[in-house]
């Protein structure tokens, strides 16, 4: 394991292939699980050149990551912050839940020009089978391999999102919108100067709701080969809200469900992360790898602390749930007999108690 300080990253192995992650120091414990899952599912003949685009990992986390490594893994860290500061002429706008690190994947073709193929993976993933198939999948003349985003097959039922795709991003086919949590770059085919010029143009001129993902969909439109869902099995509302499965075409539904139950890569895209909700479907996959890392106790501790922080404020409401139910029905009934401001007041109170009852039901379900 070493740090890379030059402006480009050179291949370690003869096949000129690499796997890239971009977690920050706070996300290291989840990245460690992803790394362990990658190692445990390697074929014995494989060697992986793993690069982390990060600048802030502390000594303790670096030491613990080193405990995970095996001889057939090369792990290097590239000072991406310094690179971006020196080369990026556009402000990388952050959002509430996403830091500037979400943009780092767009620089891969520039900092890894000597490679043939580079896989980028988000750090909220688990590799559940060998990546050998993905590392050898044909590009068929395309610059990128990716998996369709779960919003795309139901985009006709998400009008606001569809309008954003068409009117703001200018996508010709919003049904081909892909997820950026797993990308395979065909490095030699990408024109580096035109590519980054277009990336910066999109950053300057477009309103991006999912910044890196929207940007890459604009830049690579028509240049991406969409591949099987098993290579980026997205943990989304298609599973949590089963009724959405009825909106899918038969072909996509079969592909998605086959990928979900037989994944090569599990991607925990939803806010319902397995380290928060260990009983969710496929959360067991995360924990089977987590317990084999030096971060297992930290992950458990964080989960219990979070549950306690959620539970304590909710307990007084649990004991008052019957009172809330009576008040809900009271205001639901009374609102039909009043008008104007009073009716609005009663409707607001009805909504308030309805939400409280829903929150209590969800809490009781979690602790039961």
C-alpha cells in the first residue's frame, strides 16, 4: 500500500486494468467491507490493481486497511484533491448528502491514460462474485459500460424527473439513463481533451440533480453499452415498494430480479443502508463481509448508537399511541363540521397525528 503523488497513475500489472474507489476517511469502514468482499471473491489466478482517490485517510484507518490486503492486491492512494485543485477550472458544487468526492470518478480517464480498462465502484457496494467477467466484457466499440438506473424503466411514471432529463439535461432517450455507481471506462477510446471539456461545460451550464450521474449521462450519451443488472444490483424502491415491479416490462423485471438474487455486485443505493437496517433484504451480504474486517466492532457500535438515538425520543410517543389514535379520529370527524381557518387547523392536526401513528408503527416494527 502506498501513496501516489504524480499527476497520473501508471499500471502495476501487465493487463493494464484497475479498480477504483473514491471514499473519504469517514467512509473508510464501509470501503473496507467493499475491499474485503472484492478480495474474498477473487480467482486465485487474479491480481487486482486497486486505486483509491482520496486525500484524507488517517494513519489508523490506513493501518487497519493494510490488515485486509493479500499478496495479489496492490492498493494505492492518489491525492485527488491536489490534482483537482491544479487542473479543474470549474467549481465542484456539493450538496447536502454528497461531498465533492462524488465528482472524482469523472477524472479517471485523465489520471489513468496508460490503462486499457478501469472499473469505478462506489464504496457502498459488496462484490459477491469474481469480477473476471466484468474485466473481460466486450465494449463493442463503446467508451463506457454501465447498468441502467432503476428510475429509467419507470421514468414515464416520474414526470418531474423525466422533464429534467429531457428539458434540462437534453437527453434524447431518458430510458437509457444509467447509474454511475459502477462504471467501466474504455480508456484508449476516450478523447481526453474533448471529454473533460464537455464535463466542464456541463458543470457550468446544466442544473444537476444527481450531479456526477447526470453529468456522465450527458457526456456519454450514445457512447455507453448497457449491461446486465447483476453487475450493479441496485438496492432500491423496486424492492422496498413491491408495487413498482408491476410497472416494469417483463424483460427488465426478470433481469432486475435475477440480478438482485444472484448479484455480482450489490449496490446499496437506497438511504436504507445495511449498516442502519440489518434485517432488510440482502443486508446479510454486507454483514457477512463486514464481520471479516477489522472495522466490524466499529460498525456494530455505530449501528447500536444510531438505534438508541432513534429509540429514546420515540418511546414517550409509543406509550401515548392510543391517545393519538383518538385525537386522529376526533379531528378527522370534526373537520367536516367547520369551515375556513378552523377547518384548516383541524386538517393540520389530523395530519400531525396520522404521521405520529405511522412513525410509531414503523418504530414498533423495527424493535419487534
